[in-house]
């Protein structure tokens, strides 16, 4: 629910969305409501399908934001005084920008992750598969510009599991020292710096 009332359009936007939905019902906007209901039904299946990931990652709400914005836009279009509609739209824009201001800069504690791509590029080709202990968030796989496995927990950072993914084509194992303390693995160590260990599996 939090993904709808805050992450999608923030509080003001969600209020406009609800009011627009109510107004559409009151004015019997059948086409508009049909589009909304169809989109919501499809998105509800999407929510059930994604399950855990939906309420743990904010970006999964993105496909439904245009539908919510459509209802909010309907409300604004029905307001007779343009000045009031413009003030509401401006208030929404200001709220969104203020709530997302931290996204416009790189957190100093996270900046080291930006070194991952040039670091792995010294040893791996573009099509080499990698594994990294980045937890359930695959962000570091994306930052490395590679495909592979994000090791989510301790059960996936064992020799047995590493051997399994090695047999599936994994070539490099990357250990992020900031994520968790892990044992030294019996593979060829290519890199050992302040942030990462890089092992060549084969």
C-alpha cells in the first residue's frame, strides 16, 4: 500500500488520484473507468507475480504511475479555475522534488561501487559471467555492466554453491568487502583492494 500512496505520486499526487477516481465515478466516466479497471486488473496480476520483489523495490510501482497520473489529470482538467489546478500541479512537483532530492547526488558511502566496472574490465570480457555478494539488490551487477549471479545470503557464499554456478558458466567471483565478512576462497585471486576481492574461477 505504501508503494501506492507515497512511492508512486507522493501524498499530494495520491490525494489527487483518489479524488480523480471518485470524481470519475460520480460523473460516470465509463470509458475512463474501464481503462482504469483494466489496467488495475493487469497490474494486480503483476503484483502477485512479482511478490516479494514488489514491496522491497520501489521501481516496481512505475508501470502503474501513468494510470494514477491519468486519474489525477482528470481531476485537474475538471477544475474550472486554471490557477487552482496550476497551484495543485506545482505543489505536487515541489513535493516530489523535495522527497527525491537525495537522488540527485551520489552518496559518498556508495561511491566506491562506481569503481566496479573499470575494475572488472581489467580481467573480464563483456560476455563473462560474474557473481557478487550484493544481497537481494542486483544494483552492483548492473554497475559492473555484466550478467551473472547476485549472491543473496550465506547459503550462496559457500564453496559448494560457488562450484555450482562455476559449472553453469560463472567465470569471476567478486566479493564486496562492505557487504559482509567472508572466508578466503581457494581460487586464483586477481584483485584485493580496500573494497573488493576478485577471484578467477576458471
